[in-house]
């Protein structure tokens, strides 16, 4: 499924509170099956949009993609300004060639905080869980009673 | 943390990568240090396909065993290349550790760790990289006799650790994650040898 399911400029089907309450089950089935969306209105004012779960997932992913692109555009602009030849498919496609200056590149990378979004095989990286380090100090020193099998 | 590392990217600036040679003696051998390839490199498999010794070795052995425990089964190390031995494209990927692909920032060359030039060194005074895939084990006494080329700065070790963790486990830790872990570890280590990093002073609140 893609965002194309939402036709730009095409008005959404609208339902009022009462109608939504009365037809909730069939309406949710319809939304889920058609991947469509319904606008919920109250006294003529739009209050919510109900979308299928699949469409919600697509919307979230699209937002994430947009965040990535926004970050990488900022990165590429900064790299170009610094004369740092960041390897880039986008710059290659645009025919923008930055002469390779390893000194400039090394200096640039040290000062530019890049958010790596994808792993080496192209898969999206998940968020690193927040680590709890409060009790770490208790485990730093090996207790004497441990047996070292190497000795 | 009293003073953060002088970098926010994948690696520190070249000038902060190695401990200055005049201070190196204060630093015990540790993970991430650059070591001379022993003269009898072939005995340990530290030679290329034409049986020429590797340019150098980077220690990947746990630091604690390089001290009092003595690394009884040999010290783990990996092969070091000159950066100019690879293509221009690969050089940029090694220095950054990522590339921009379709609007994403994607890890590149996960097994390769950038190493800065060692100031004033005849053959290693140029950019290098270590290949985490090409490992050897060499007796500690052999490596000690061969000698250490340069001690990695504490900041550089953060970068090497981060790279190694991604390569081995695919844990994409941020620099801040690795820094926090190292900070807690070093601050809590009352037997820490040599100068401490500026970002990990000794803790005084241990009971």
C-alpha cells in the first residue's frame, strides 16, 4: 500500500458523532478493508480522521522517511560548504562532484553529528534502548572467589 | 563529565587520535593501540598473500588481559592497511563510516576502522585502516618485543569500540552511548592505570 490511496484534493468521506457511534462496527470494517479514511465532524467542525491501521503505518513510515531526507539534505549542504566529499548517491545523481580532500573530510566528520539511520545492509536501524548504568559499578571488580579457568 | 571528547562524529580529529609519543610511556598497552608487526610475522599468519608482513597490527584484545593477567593464549590483533591501498571512494567511506544512500545515512565498511597517521612515523605516518575481519593471535612477549607504534587516545578508543560493537553485534550505539559506558567503567575502576580521560575522573563516592 502507498500514500496514493489518499487522492490529493479529494474530499474525505465525513461522518458525524452520532453516525459514527451508530455504525462504528461496519464503518471500521469498511475503513480497514478499503485502506481509506473517514473524517469525523462535530457540528460541522472537523475533529478527527479515522484511518486503517495499515494506512497509519504507512503514514508513520513516510514521516520517518521525510525526517531522514531532511537530515541528509542538511548533511549534504554542510558537507558541500565544507568541501567534504561525502559519498552520496544523491550528489552523484545530481552530477555534483566535490573534489576529494581527505583532510577536509576527516575534519568535517569529527565536527558534524550524523544520525546513522540504516545499517550496512540497508535495513533501518532501531532506536538504542536507554541503558541503566546505576548498578554497573558493582560488577566492575571481579570477586576473588571466581575461578580463572586459564590458570 | 568534566570535558567532553573533541568530536561528535565517527572519529576524533587526526590530531587527537594518538597519544603524543612523549607521553605514551605513561599509558599501558590497551585495546586499540597500534603495534609493530613482529619480524616472524609468517609464523602467526600476519602476512599477505605474497607473504609480506602486514603494515602493522591494531590490538583488539581486552585491555585488562594485556596487563596483569598476561593474555595466556596470545594477544588478539587485526591487520592494518594504508588507506591509499583502497579506491578513492572506499577511502571516503572508511573515514566517515557511512554514505548517503537514497536520502538515508547508511553504515559502510563496517569491518574497517579508520586510523589516523602517526606523526613522524616513517611508514605509518599516513592514513590507515584496520580490518576487524583479519585477526591473528600472537604471544604477548613477541608483541612486546616488536614494540608499540602508538597508543590510542581514550577518545580514539571510543570510536574503535563503537565500530567494533557494530561490526560484531550490529548494535548501532551512538557516540554518547559508548561514552557513557566507558565513563562509568573508568570512573568506577579504582585500579585504572595511566592518565584518565578528561571525561572520566575517578569517583570519590564509592563505599
